[in-house]
């Protein structure tokens, strides 16, 4: 799955810095995957559409949710693709969360909102503004599947093309904030049974190599 290519296409089109990137999928082969790019920036609101008009407010730029329709058979393939994107874009780590279905008895109400957010279906705006602009025609169906069968969510913060370049203290990065492919880490098979978090650490502060951590 060409996750990195889609991210770089969006970066080139918007010329905006990224705060974070998430990838959401249900544990069912050949289903669409939702890639969400969380941008840093503000839209200037003016009383008149002229250059000299004074800005009266700033609205955060909404995130972009994109549906990826490439076929896949194994969750490890998605895991590897997310790791490769995070690795090449200079992320300190890639975190994979395994989430159970929010329709189960006793589930917290916040889990339903987290499920909607993961698939780019934020149910309301903030101060009348959109939080996410989605190009994901199958998002509602994916949310329904995730609510009953659970889902997986990958998240990383890119240095290349992101806001973290001035704060990155990572001996593995090239000067432009990237790393050379391929990613040297092997994926850990998910269990898709309850809540579980796996963190693939790539960054190195000293001579200690990166490693995966599970919880």
C-alpha cells in the first residue's frame, strides 16, 4: 500500500506543515483504509475580501481524511506500510492502537467518538468550523464495522514536512529530516482482542538502538 506516496502528494499540494498522521483500518481484508493528515495552520477571517482588510479571527485548518482503496490481505502489510511511511518521514516512533468495538456492553461513551474520529467522521464542528474535510465515501460503513468488530489506528508525527524539525534530536535523521529506506524494523502481529498498544521506536538519542514496546 502506497501510504507514503499519498502523504507526499498531499504535502506537495497544500504546502502546509503537518502535526500528525493517522491511519485507520478495520480487521477485514480488502476493506478501504482511512488516512488522515492533521495540518498546522490557520485561515484568516476578514470582514472584507481585500488585501488591506484587517484579520478579525483565525480558524484552524481542518484535517484531511482520504480513503485508500488499494487491496490488502494481511494486517501486517498495513503495519509495514505505516512503519515505512513513518520511518522515511523521520518520525520518532509509530504507535499502533488496537481498539475493541464500541458497541460492546460496558463500553465508555468516549469510545464511540474516538471511533468516529479515527475514520474522519467527526460528528460536529468547533465554533461553526469543520474539523475534518473528508474524501471518504465508505467512512460510514467502516465506522459500523469498527463499532462491532474493532479497528486499528496507527499514528506518527513526521519531521520531514512537519512542525517538529526544530525540535528533533535524533541521530538517525538526515539533514532534511528524512531517513533512508527501507525501515529496518519487523512488524509485530496484532491480536485484535481487546485494547492493546504497540510502539515502534525509530529515534535514537544515544547509541541505544530503537525497539518496539507493547502494552
